[in-house]
């Protein structure tokens, strides 16, 4: 094989929604490997809302440009190697990109065991799990008996947050779109209650489910859901801003939450964080998360799409809420 297919960035979706037209299918020659490099056949790709931010060049991610291969984390297999530590047949994880073959080095990809937790390393045992872990434990400071509310609760991050919250002794209410997702939270993951924001009044249900107020709010969504929860925070509440996906596809950014003055009345805090802030502590956190997954205390769901052609369409599933669990794609 001397050529491969790639998806290149073809637009900068700033101040507008990302669409499939922002990507261009391209065929490229495979370059010979330099010493210290290995060629990886890309097998599974991870999809993350921050990929849109990467294309806009906002936030924390490395800048991207039109014409470059779309960046993405993924798992693949080494098929050719000029590197001692990356052997043919090894499974590796790293920034592989939207392409059939990636050229990697030991600094851009690491070998992972080819076991039953292989794909979980892109989800609850990867960045997603670490975001939930550090966001909740270091920023939310959950205490036994606390009322914890999670938005985006049936998503990759939110579903782990709620389960860690249960282990910490909280009462956990999830907010998610649709009855199926809500039933999964309460019936399979042990959430105490779930609010279907598409079919129910979030305001009314919060009043009913959280009569003493909300001690910790883990927000993945922003917008009206954030505003509704702010109206119900308890004294000294911790509002953790993990993300604001309701605004990622908006043309015009909405004004800030009208109920923010409740932070004053309730002497509450609202803080943002990035998972990368905790890189030094990630190995210990991953050990803990792995034990919880193996013990069945953290359960997860993967939404595995199929086919190289479907890569751009799969990214869009995150913004329409079509994904049910961690969004992945097998090439
Ligand atoms: N701070 C950090 O370091 C960090 C790291 C990773 C991720 N994040 C953030 O964490 C959040 C979740 O990311 P994820 O990777 O776990 O994705 P995810 O939750 O698995 O997927 C995104 C979900 O967002 C929900 N959603 C989409 N548009 C929405 C809208 N307009 N209103 C309400 N909900 C909407 C959908 O669920 P429904 O069907 O329930 O609508 C969708 O399934 C994102 O905001 C992301 O930016 C932050």
C-alpha cells in the first residue's frame, strides 16, 4: 500500500455550527519512515466536543489550520516500525488523526494492552474519566449527603461523574435528553433520579427533586440548564463548569445566566477547570478508575459507529445528542 485516505480540515467554524463541508476527503502518498518512527493503522477514533474548539482555534488546544489532517485521539496497530519501543503488532493510543495510517514516535503514541479495556482507554479510562474524576473531586468537593446535579448526564463524562458521586455518598440527579437516556441513568447506573430536559420542565423537576437545594452542580451544558440550576443552589454550593455544549454550535453567544446573583446570596462558588491541569496526578487517578471499572462500580456505554466515510458525520452526533455513551468509530 502506497496511498491512504485522510480527512483534511476545510473550514474554520467560528461563530457558526461545524458541518460535514468543513472536511475534505484527500488521498495522500505514504512517506517512508524516518529512524525512530512507526506506522500505525488507525482502528478506533474518539470524538470529543473540544474538537470543534480546536478547529476554531479557541480554548486550550493546539492551533489547527485549513489543509491539515483533522486531529483526533485514537487507537491503532503498529504495522511497520523503525523504532525500538514500538513493535509491529503493538496496540498504541495517541493523537492519530482522521486518516487510515498515522506516523508516530514514542512521544506521540504509547503502547497499551490489547485487553477487554482497550477502547475504555478512550473513555472512562482516558480523558473522559479523568475529566469526571478531577472535575468532581477537586472542584465539586462532594460530601456524603450532598445533592449532586449533573447535566449532560448520559454523556461520556456526565455518566462517570454521577457514578463517582454515588460512591462519595451523594444523592445524584442527572439531566439528559430523552427517556431512554434517563432510564439508563436510573435503572443501570444507579442515579437517584433523572430529568429529561427535552420532555420535562427542568425548573419544576429540580424543585420537586431537590427541595433542600443543590450542593454540587457539575455542568457540561450551560445555557438555560445552568440558569435553572443556579436558581436552586444551596448555601455554599459548588458550581463546576466542565463545558457548555449548548453554545458550541451557536452563531451568536447567549448572554450569561440571569440567576448568577444567587451565587452571592448563597455564598457559592462557580469554577472552571481543565482536565490537563491534573496531568501529574493522572496515573494514580487512572489506577483508581480502572479498579472501579473492573469492580463494576463504574459502568459505561460505547456508541461505536463504523466506516472511514462516516467520520465527519460522527463528530456531528455529539452536538445533536444522537450519541448514546462515549462516541467512537471503527474505521
Ligand atoms: N473541562 C475539561 O477539561 C473537559 C474535558 C472533556 C470534555 N469537556 C466537556 O464535557 C462535556 C461533555 O463532553 P463528552 O465528551 O462527555 O461528550 P458527551 O457528553 O458524550 O456528548 C455530548 C452530549 O451533549 C449533549 N448536548 C448536545 N447539545 C446539547 C444542548 N444544546 N443542550 C443540552 N445538551 C446537549 C448531548 O446529550 P443529550 O442527549 O443529553 O442532549 C450529547 O450526547 C462537553 O461540554 C465538553 O466540552 C470538558
